[in-house]
């Protein structure tokens, strides 16, 4: 039975010895009256640093704005959509990820040495950082909590098919699964397969179909009608 990614995440953080509820639901609780312990600590630290004149509040706002609006998986989705509609771009992208994502304005932010891996009907790529949480921020944003969890990091290499199955992606036995372990220097991004029935879609509409999980390789991009 496919498991909701949230269940996998819950299991992952529980196994990591962390209180799952607090972590899994952090983003859902913006309405709660009392901020979380982490939020309070961050606020206290921020206030102290500003009070001591060690950081400029405007600089902090600029970083938050960057993370919220400019760095994120939408960037990677635009790269994928461009590769789907422009064969010459796709060829460049697979040859030199870093230079090709920079063509679309995405550079730095952990994409200094980026390799893009193409999924095909016979090959499925999956990315992980077994050591910590290396991730191409410029194109995928910040890594999800489960990507950083010990269970994902270990199981992705030991039993990638099992991890994919739990996340809802069942691959036929004749599909080769390749697991790519990121390092401090080398980052990866998956170029998912273009789904059937999308021939008439614009590049923008195609980009809207592409998910973060598909670019990590734990999901496929679904046709619009599914
Ligand atoms: Fe890492």
C-alpha cells in the first residue's frame, strides 16, 4: 500500500528520536496561539543579535524574502519544462547542469556543481545525501525534513525500491534504479519523464505539473488528468 509522504516523514522523525508531531505539523500551526519552542528560540536569538548590533534586520528580511519567494522548487520546475520543450536545452542541461540552470537565472546556492539526471522508461534516478542533507537549493529550495532524516538517508541506498513504494511510486522490475549520493561539492537534480497527454501544454503549464518530489526522484510527474 502506498503511504502518504507525511506518514513516511512521521515514521522517519520518530525513528530519529524526535517528537514527530511537533516537526511534521510545524507548517500547519501558524494559527496557534503559542509559537513553537523553535520559533521562540529563533525570535530570541534574532532579537539579541539585532540588539547587539551584530545583524541588520533589513538583511534578515532580505534573506527570508529570498528563501520564500526566489529560491524554491518552482525554479527547478521551470528548468524541467524548458528541457521538455527544447531538445537543444535538454542536451546542454544533461551535459552541464550548472551552466544550463544559470541560463535561466539560477546560480549559486548549492548549485555550483550540479548534475542533472534524466529519468527514462528504463532508468529511474533517486537523489540522497547519506552524510547529511546536501541539496541543490538554487533549483529545489530548502530540503524537506524527511530528506534530512536518518531513515531516508540510510534506506534510500539500502532499499530504494522500498522507499519509493512507501512514497507511492511502484516501479516495474525491469526499470533500473540509480541512487546518487550528494557530496559537499556535487549536487544532483532529477529530470523526470514528461507525462503522456501533455503535448498541447505550454511550457508554463508543464512547469506547473513538476513537483519537488519528482525532481528528487521519489515521485513521477503525473498527467494533468490523473
Ligand atoms: Fe549533505
